[in-house]
């Protein structure tokens, strides 16, 4: 018993002495380091490269876009393909169909005339995704990916994904107000009940078959969705994109995964140094974040409807919604019924339904129920435009 008490005391001391790890380079905030994200696509898809700068971690915005840079893809055979800035910090090129027998690198010249290049990287194309599957557990929906390479040449895999879901507001707003003196029924094109929303993956998803006899990945976890999420209350779609990695690229992503997602207890891995294959030619000692890969990706989309999931799944909405009532003065001309409390301009309230007295000599409503815009207007958190791929 005494030994157990001593052991517990030691563990408490160790845990109590833990301090957050902040790399000195980032902590100082003296520099804004270049962050380069993206893959040079060797096939029939466009190439997108996102370039940004870090800031001190205690600022509101940790990353800001690097604009007006000159970005190009270079081959070891001296060919060159220029990328164009399409949005702030995002640079793109149409399909360039690279020759797989050559290596390629990225060259970046920033507005302050600093020059950055990556190592020359071989082309490594992804095999097709066999399937994207899901298993509904009581606590939530688990999504998996399955793939293989019959030539046993891939072995290292990375995935990202893009989610889209259909959701609705808590209440149906059947009426619309001019916020002054009129409340009228909504037309069909004014409905704000059904909407779509989307999100991109932010976690690192990896798998390797190096310890297996064959290059097969079975049921690699992609993401989990809580049983209370509104993502799966109506219809949900996920597009999974697969990349083939070199061994060094896999090591970089695994290191990033360890440093960002697996810290927090005394048993987790320790933070490790940057393993970028980008270099600053202007200042060789400058810290650069990112790792370039070259190759074509493969992708697969699936749809999941509420009818495919357990009936116990029930969404929890992001706000508490309540109803209130605005009463009308029934006197006066039938065409000019006035309310004693119209919904004021710039108000967070939306009319929902009209209530009739019994009997009603004019056939007019005597009250309107209403709730907050967040509870009645789905466009606050999404869009009414149905995606082109939706079915």
C-alpha cells in the first residue's frame, strides 16, 4: 500500500509540472514563417498551392495569406509551368499532365524578393479508392476508406476529405415581414428552412501497408460524426481524396500528426523538429513549413441518408429556440390591421405562423408567432443553393 501511495505521488508531481510546449522560433514571434500547402497534380486535375505566413500564437489570426508571389513548377528537364493567384494566398494551374519519368519542384518568389524552392520530387500516382464505407455505432457514425495497389508500389497513403450536408432550421418561417408594418406569406423562392453546408478536413489521415504482405488498406478510419450532429439529420455526403506518398513524405505527415493531434499526456510523443523539403535560398537558415508531393490523386464520394442510420440518432442544434407571440389590434379597417408590436428593423426575430381568433368577424389573424433568425433562417449557417453533385 505504501508503494502505491509513493507511485501516485510521483505521477501527480510529473503531471503538475507539465508545461505547454511552444517552439522558441514560434514563441518569439520575431519572424513570420512561410507555410506552403498543396500537391503538384501530375494528371488531369488542376494544381492548387496555398501559401501563408505564421503569426504569434497568441494573436487572433494565426495565419495570413501570402499574396502577390510568383509561383512556378519546374522539372529536372528545365520545363516550367506558372501558377496564377486565384484568391488571396491560393495559387493554381490547369492540368499539366506531367511526365512521370522526370522529377519536379516548386519555386516561390515572394513580394519581398525572397526565394524558396523545394527538393526535386518524383511523381507518385495514387491507385483508385476501392470503397468508402461507414459503420453506425451508438455514439456516432464512423467512416472508413479501403484501397489497394496490386503492384505493391504505393505502401504510404494520405487522405483528406470534403463534407457536405443538408440541414434545416428549427422552425418553418411561413411569413416574411418588411420590419415596419406588414407581414406577408413567403413565396417558395423565399423559403429559409432547407439549406446546405460544407466543411473540409483539418486532421491528418494516414495509413501504411509496409508491415503487411500485400499493399492493402482495409477500413482505415477517416472521420467520426457524433450521433447528435445535425450533419446527419437529413442527408450527408463525403468526398474522400487519396494521395500516394513517398516514405519521406509519410514521415513528414506522421510527424505533423504527432505534433498536432497526439500531445496532451505524459505518455504521448514529444514534439519534434520540422521536416520540410522546402528551403529558403535567400536565407538558408530560415524556417519553412510544408512538404511538397507530386502525383495524381484518386477520389470517391458517398451519400448517407437519415433512413440508413439508427433512430436513436438525434441532432442537438447550436442554439436554444423558443417561440413568442405578437398580438394584433382587431379594431379598424380589415385591410389595415395593425399590430401592437411589429418586429422592429434589424431585429433577430422572424415571423413563423399566424393565429386566428374564434370567431373572427374579419377572417384575419389576431396574432403572429415568431422566433430568432438563428432558429428560423437556415441561411445564417448555410446556403440554399444545392451543390451540382447532389442527388
